[in-house]
């Protein structure tokens, strides 16, 4: 049995979406989960042109429901009695919704979710794609849903998709007269009175630099359509953000509306158990008085509202600059090194005197004017703004002057700069196009904290991190703040936190002096610090051994492909920009002001949601070819896909052989990291697909035999782990053996040379693989060997070699012999020792060792089993050889 339902207090979008879903699920029962809004109730009373068969809740046999179709809703607390179906075994859930995902939302087996103004838009697109026709009456109902939820296509949440959907419905015969009649209603006497009270009760609060209007109102009885009154107030007063708390009867309601990016109405409503969009949201509040709700609202607004942006909030800093007496060639070298298109020109006091662009420099060099000075060609007619200039003023300067970038100056001194990219990100929250790669700091000298998407993740941190780690992060943030530094948790730690994977390897980046910060921690907390001055890094070690890596925010450039990077101090953004992939560029602020703010400069959250591995800039693999290996490693670890453009860049890097100058030890290091992954062969196989194994050696291929060997290793080590023995093995060594086992000694040697494996280890690997082969042959040729014979053949081998032999052999007897040796025989010992034999009168010398070895063989074969039988064996076998029999002692 299939059932279609929606949220309680259903509106036109909910009802129209139910109607649309019925066309996709013709056999489904359609039932409201609860009450309907007054406008929808009036529609059912007044409309006679369309009849629709809705079932009553009591007619639904909940025990027979096998598929639940939810429209315009994902919140389990707003589907009335249908909530009790959740968790039912074998229940299939399909979801069609346009609301942002929040924690605890229902997840469907099939989901059609889109960030559009109305859920009806999603169904309209499905109808268009599948060629499903609709009648004019159906089009009219669906148009009601779009018009109501988008304010007749005027709300800020309206998208181009909503306009296209409305056009489609109009072509299908939607009657706009009916839509207008149903949505345009005269206010009742009660609504007019309530509206007047709302206008009188307006209070304007400045929260983080933004004026927010808050209204509290009460009425002894419930008054419908408060949202309509809220919209009228917004339109009359031209308000940017309005929050209404209305105590109607015995329940308090929150209606939230916002027209500006800095105020997210949905996030505010979510704090009260409600939901909605950034522009429009609501909540039904229980368990608190109107006064308590108002106090909580102010607290939430203070936490949620982003401060109004000024030039200093979105500018990049510090700016790459030159003095006017440098040559064009020198300026060109700096432009190329830092991948920027514009340089500021400053005097010795860092006062701005002009700018020079890459195009001018390149044209000058082309005309053989390399030695000419920058002052001869720089642009001195440059518009500027002060740090407190508003975003609107910044926008006007960049657009009106058609200026690629905008210097930010204070008293003539260059403080930072705003590029067109910075401005676009500030206006659109910083997301890069979905199918492109960011080529770098575009017009500029982007070297600082350009505005980007931020989000508080304190709750996620408290959910996933231990109290101790939270305390460490807060303490570190407070210490950085004392020094005037900003500090951030960065990299894989943040990525895995977002993915809800355990990763407690904490990395902290400091905008300032990372070493000075670490030394400060050492003074005020019980920690030890290990410093690496060359790289501006330190390791902070806590008494229990827990470590936090600290680094100074830095940038880097490469003198040639494959070289190690040249490091320079910088800011968070450039520190993150130098990293390998977008998914590793997240940061969380840990200083007190803004603690727990997630910072996403390069669209990392988008790529994590889309499960895509993408490089940040197009020369990434040329500058550091090992990133290709990491790309494949992350792809397989997270079950992501490498982005199309990144795949293209990988293939190009292989084609032009960027690995030619890559140090072998860096390749070896990447291989070792691959061997620590859960499914290393998948990575090896993918590397082979890209032709990357041939980079190590042309004879390397991920064939079926290698795949079987890797799988056998996994099986063998799983078996060994269950023995719970103390001796540990090196899984890296086992997988390395598997990688090169099938090759000749010559090929193995060439691979180890290419990987720059140290001489002693190189020799040991070759020797051990040869011993594995010889020992397997020996074991296979032995007919019913005694335990002592097995022991003698295998005792000289390391544990990795023994486990590898078990993985290699296909012979059952050989595997049993190895199993017996690993789990039992090699731990067998005898009770007597050299001192015992000397005490029995035997002379010191090699004979003692031979006797003990003989005794061990007898113990292995079960001929002796305790000290007494060992003594007896020695007496019976070697007594006549003892020169001082009078010294023989009894046990």
C-alpha cells in the first residue's frame, strides 16, 4: 500500500505537490497528515471546478503501508501520525522537497531535493522530462503552489527554475484569475486588529551591525495567516529582516523573514524546532513563555547573524607588491612565482603609488624592455577605498571604474585589496562554478581572507569530538588570541569531522608566528614543544603523548616541476590555497570570537556533498606530481570520484612526464601511505588505469594475479590478528612484496632504485623475496615433515616473510605447515638452559649450543615435554661425554 502525505498545517504548495505526486503514483492513497492553512480550507469550500479524492487519516491502514511518499516535508515532527511509520521494517520512503536539509531530517530511498522556491517546481520539471501531460485544472492548482510559496515570483528565494515552471504551467492552461482570487484575500477584522498591534509593537535591534525588527504580539484566540500580515509589514516598512513572535491562544508562533544574506531566517527558526529557507521560515514554540521565547530569539540572532561586511572583511591581504625601481623582468618573475595578475606598487613606507598588471609586464618584455623600471609603465590612476567602506561602495567602485581590483588604503598605506573574484564571492558566498577548477588568485594578489562561505559547526564539534579535544582547541584559541593571532584547525581533521569520520590528528594553522604561539603554549600549559624553525612549524606534546601539529600560515612556490616547495609566511587563505584538493581546504576558527566557524574558501563543502576530488589550480600536478597518487588514494578511501577536469589534468601530467624529476623517496612515501589504506589494491588498480604504475617501472601492472595476492594478504593478516600474538607485522612491507613479487630480480632491483629505498632495506627486500621463493619450494617438496624439520627451515625468516608465504602458496599442506609454525612452533622453548648443562658437568663451548638445539628439536617433535624429561634425555644421550659426572645434579 502506498500513501502520499505532506506536512501538518498544509498550504497550497503542499496540496499541489500531493496532487502532482498522485500522477507519478496513481495507485497511492492521498491523505493530509493534519490540519490545513485557512486559505487552503477556503479553497476546498469555495472551489467547485476541481474535485480531488483525499482519504481521512482513520481510513489509512498503517500496518499495510509499504511505501510512504512525502512531499514538501522532511521533518519527522511535522508529519503527524505518519511519524509512527518511520523505522518500520521494509518501509520504502520517497521524498520530494525544497527545504534545506537539517539534522534529523527523514532520508528517503529515493529523493528529489532542489533549492527552489516551491516543491511544485520539482514535479513540473519531472513532468516535462517524462512527457507527462496535465490538465488546465491541474496546472492551476500547481500554479497556486508556486505563486504562494514564491510570493507570486517576488520572494528572494525564487529561482529561474520557478519561473520556467510557472511558464510551463501557464502554457498548460493555468488560470491566473483563479490564482489571483485565491491568493488575494481581504483581511478579517481580527487580522486587521492584530496587524495594528504588530505595527505598534515594533522594536528595532542592531545585531552585529544589522538592523533587525522584532515584534511580539498576543491574542486570546488563534488568528490565521499571520504570515500574510508579516509580509504586509515588510512591504509597508521596507524591512530587511523581521521576526514576529505571536502568542495566539495557548501557543507561541515564530514567523521569520529576511531579504539580506547576513540574516538566515531558516537557521533562526531551526533553533526553535522549526525550519524553512534563508528568506522565509517559521516555528511553533512549546515549553516556554513569550518572554522566554523573546530572550532566546535575541540570543539566537546574536549567534546566527553574520556581521555586515565592509572592505576589511572581504579584502585580501597582505598584497603582493613591488617598489617602483624594480625592472619589468623582476616584476614578471614575481607575477609568475605567485600566480597573480596584478602587483601593487608602493614606496618604502608601503604607501600605494600605483599598480602594474601582468599584461603590461608581458608586453614590455615582448618588446625587449626587460630592464626598464616599473615606474615607467605603472598605472597611477587607481581608485581606492578605506577599510570601513561598505560592500555597496566597493561594488560601485569596481563596476563603475571597471577596475580589476580595488586597493584598500588607510592614510595612504596599503592595507589590502579587493579583486573582482573577492567581490563575486562576497555577493554569492564564495562557491566556484561546479565544473571548473579555480586557476588561482585570479586578478590578484589574493593573499588573505577574502569573504567566503562560513557556518557555525560548534554543535557538530561537540557531537563528534571528545570533551578533552574541545578543551584543547578552546585553550589553543585563547592562547592565540592573547598574542593577537588568529588560529584555525585545518585539513584532514576538519574534512573528516564534516564527513563524520574519526580523525584525531589535529593540525592548527596560525596567522602570525606559529613557533612563538607554540612557545607561548609551553609557558601557560603543561605541554612540551618540538620546533622546526626552517618550516615555521612545531609539535605540541601533551603529558599523555597526544600531539597537535602547529604551523605558521604560509604560501609556497616551486622552482621547477617535482621540486620541493619554497615556503613563505602568508595568511590562512593562501595557506589553504597551496593544498592539494578542495576537500582538504576547510578550516575551523578556534579563537574565542567566532569559535567553531567553518571557513570554506574553495567550495570544499560542495565537493564533499558531491563526492568529488578536485584540484584547486590547474598546475597542481605539474608542481607536485605526488598529488596524483593522493587524488587516487582519497578517491578510493572516501568512495568519491575524481572530477572530469582533474582527470584531464592527471592524463596530461602523465603525458608530459612530470615525474621525470620527482625524487624517488617521495614516490616511495606515497606508496607506503597507499599500503595503509583499507583497500590498497583498488588504489593500485586505479593508478594502473592512469598509467601511473609505469611511472615507477614499465613492467608493473595491476593484473589478476596481483589482485589475488593482495586479497590473500588481507585474509592472512586477518587470521593472524585473531591469534592475538604480541609480535606485530609491517603491513606496508607485505603489500610492497605483493607489488613486485611476480617480477624478475632485475625489475625488482630497478624499482627499488627508482623509489630510492635505502641500501640495507633494498638488499633485505630482494634477499627476503628470494628466500620466500626458495622456502616455499622446500616446504612443498617435503613429504610429511616433522615439526622440527619445519622449524629448521623457517626459523630464520621474519614474520612478514612468513605471512607473505601463506598468501602466496596455493598448496594446502604448505599453508598448514606455515600456520603451525607461525601460531605454535616458533614459540616452543625448552626448560633447560646453558647454565643447567654446565651445572651437570658439561664443559663450556659450542657443544652446549648443539645439545640445546638437539633438545629443542626433540621438544618440537614431542619426545620431551617437561624439565624432567629433558634432563633424562640429556643424561641418556650425552652422559658418557660428561667429564665430571660427580657434578650432575638432580632436578
